[in-house]
């Protein structure tokens, strides 16, 4: 999906509010994530990762790629494994493109978010309603540093295939 807006014309930061707005913003970004991206959520509960449209777009995105370009980080992948079968199957098919890690208890987590090359969507602390900030390139790079720090302290996780006896 091509964006018809000039990225220079978009505001550097924009607050979004509500669970539906969060999911819609993630959906829009995942439909065309660009060359490289990073994602963090404790458990990916409010992410549209089992939607057919999103997974089909990720499949189209992944087909021409040959080397790792996606980093997924979570505290726990069990919810994703149990409720997002389309995404799990996509992860199996394109395991060569993803590096997945788990953040151990006791290690500070970055803000929940999705970081792309030129922008990001980062969750904001909220008492009741979900809030997030769409960030421009400069702000996205600053918040990505926190992701990178957590990434360095994390451990491999979310194996592409379950091994059994």
C-alpha cells in the first residue's frame, strides 16, 4: 500500500488515543513496514497480528527478502502462540527474516511500540485508555535506543517451530 502523503508534511509527533486507534495505527504501519523494523510488547495482546489482511501484507513484504531485517521482543510469547495462528505460521515460513528474543523478568522494558526506518508508534503510560505517540524520524531514533538496550539484555525466544519427541 503506497502512501500518498509526503513524509515531510506529516507532523513529527501525533498522539493517538484509544484501543481501536492503537490497533488501526499498527495495522497501517504493518501493511507496509519498509525495509527494517522492530517491535516490542510484553505479550502483543492489543496487536492486529492475527488479521488476515495484515498477515497477507507481511507475506508480500517478506517474499523478496533474504536476510534478517525484523527484530521481535516480548516478555512472553505464549499469548501470541495461542491466539495468533496466522502470524505464528508466517513466522515459521519467514524465520530467516526474524530475530526473536524474550526479555527476562527484572530487565527494564522499553515502551511498547513498533519502530520503522522513518517513524514509530510508541505507547504512552495511561491510567485507563490506551494512548500512543506517532513519532517522526528523530524521536523514533531516540526511543529505539531504549529498545536496543533491552534487546542486548534479552535472550533468544519464540522459536520458529516447536520441537517435540
